[in-house]
């Protein structure tokens, strides 16, 4: 696969690190993002700049995208200037955005018509997982194409699993986000309780983080809360987007999600107060 060219679209908080790992691994790369300034250091390291999505798709054997919202995914994949219309037969496109499962199925179906393999492969692990190449990657689509793309995915993540047909990666990510959403509320309540009762929050975090209450969020975002570090490993605005998708998907299946409902309302309150560009751990501000 290293003799193939990878096209990478989206160089945000996570995408930039992910693309950098692929360059370090020796892959040839075309990059596209709305702001070329975000790509300058990657270009200095050997990546080539594509002026448009269409140009990138035509020059790539495998395309990776990680953008903001389902509307962005639809824009770069569908239509005359999109990936599917311009990629060559046999190209594999891997969308690593957290997006709508129904849209993932639609893109997969249109990809089949164009003889372009499409995988929906959202990730979990935040900025730390992207920087350390330890992301969890959950993949939907055709297993044959998953196996072809696996060596590339292994450069960016450690826990990589094929989940099933198209849309399955996105459904798995929704399950992940639902678990995180209620957990974030509980974590903030826990640390607020520790502080209010006069305990040393760092000491509390050390002991409960190694017991039954331990979680990725508690052990990685808990210290940021204590240090009043609201920088985004994952933006509140994007978490709200994810929870909205999960709520709609759950509703379509007739599933009640009271924990998710609560977290969604609290995070929307944060956005209303102007914190949507902060990291998800900033939810703690509501409990102070």
C-alpha cells in the first residue's frame, strides 16, 4: 500500500496528527483543507497540496476524510465535484468523520455505482489518541475493502474493528458517544462533589480513577478539569452534533435515552453561554 497515494481531507484538531503519522510512515500524500495555512507544515514534510476535492480524488488511490458535520461529508463526497464522481475505479474512500449512519449508507450505495469502495470509520480517542496514534477505529462497509485499508488504519490507531455493513461504524460511534455523554455529566458531578466537600480533587481522582469508577474520560479529562484547562481535545460544538445524530437515530428505532437527553440539554446550555469552542470537559463550569 505504501506505493499508493493517500488523499487526506480535513486537518483539524485530530486530522492534522493523523495525516502526520501517515507521512512519517512513508506514504505519499495529497492534502486538502479549507485553510491551506493548516497544511503548511505537512507540505514542508512532503505532502502535496490539492486545490480542490476533485483534484485530490483523481490523484489518490485511497482517500481519507475527517471533517466537521454530515453536511460537510455530503459536500465532499457527492455531486459533480465530489470524491465519488472524480475518484478512479477501485479507489477506496474512508470517511472518519462522526456522521449520520443513513448518510454513510447512501454514500456507500453511490460508491458501488461508481466502483469506489466506501468505508465509514469514525474514531474515538480525541486529540490525545490522534497525537499518540492510539485511536479506536470502528468500521462499516465491505470487509474486503476494510482489509485492504487496514494497514493504513493501523498507522493511526490501535483498537480497530470491522463492525459490519455500511453504517455500522457510525452506529458503533453513536453507542460510544451515548456512553461518553452520561459519563461526562457524572464525572463533573463527582469532581464538583469532591471539591465542595473539601477534599483534594487530585487525590480523589487518583484513587477513584484506579477503581470501578475509572474511565478514559475520568483519567484523561479529569486532570484537565482540575487544572482549569478548557482547551479542546474535542469541541463542545462537535459533541452536540454527535449527540443530536444519536438522538435522532435512537428516536427512529423507538429507543428512549434519558441520560443522553440530559447531557444534550446541558451541553446546549454551555453553547448558549458561549462555550461551544471549548473542550467537552468545560461542562464542569455548570457545576461550579
